[in-house]
C-alpha cells in the first residue's frame, strides 16, 4: 500500500501505532521524517501511550546534530526506550511493528513524503533482519555520547569555527593570533580528533556530533 503524506499515514495507520502489543522498532537517519510538526507529535504520543513491551530506535549520528534532538533522544531513554547510534549512515525511516507490519518512508518531495505499508511476511522479515544486523553493530546512546563523542577544548572549538567561516588560513591565523604554521598544525590535530579526511568532512562530522556550538 502506498500512502502519500504525513496526515494520510496517521489516518490509515494510527491504529497500528496505538495498538503495539510486543515491539516497536524504527531506524532513521534523523528525527525529521515527519515534515508536519503536528503529525510528528501525534505519532510520538501514539507510540508512547501504546503500552508496548519494547521500543527500540536506531539513528544515524546526524540525529545528534541539534541540542533539541539530543534532548528528545534522552527523553526516550528516560521513558524506557532503547536508543542506539548506528555505525554507518541510515536511509529514510523504517518502522516495524510487532514483526507484522513494516512502514518504509520515501524521500521528501514538494508534494510530500510517500510511505509504503506492507504486511508481506517475506518483506517484513527481511527488513526486521536488516534492522537487527544494524542494531548489533550500533552503540547505546549514552555510551556513544560518553565514549565516542570527541571532547574539544576551547582552542579547538575556535579553530573549528574558523574553518566553518570559510576564511583563508592566513586570515584565520591572524584573527586567532597564531602563526600560520601553528594554525595549520591545530587544523591537522582537529581533523585527526574528528577522524576526518578533509576540512569539509571535519565540518560535517562536527555537525553530526553537535560540536559546532
């Protein structure tokens, strides 16, 4: 079944969200699958109030880019959900309910996002198996934040902001009161800390981990 848009999805599948019996799992790149704020909150309320035995949520590290997102994930853990951060990037949201229903979210378009709902055992089982494989290699949220999120000192954050400004090395070094050689050394150290192969990748990685603030 193809469903177009958040509101139609809630209308046609809301009863599934609110009647979870055993398990609700989802994998998503970030927290923005639901384009309409009202629909997003309604979906969260349905799952929260469903009385499900287990909720597991798997996200890419991009879900940690904003403070509000990190706060929301912390609230999920506080309510008993298990949240993990995947070792690799994830596609658009995938939801499996009670191993009986699967909802696959498509790309967002000007006309709204399309979703596919299926009860086909082969598809549901295949998607669930892929989720389990990704879950096993992922890291619990608290452990990820505690051990995998690099700690940047004030100087490193200053260099990171300079990189994000697009200024030349010469200009950035002068503005920071550093020699050009020292600035470039600090940039190299920052790339190593963020496990980034380029300055652009360092900016992306820092954004994913919420280190740009």
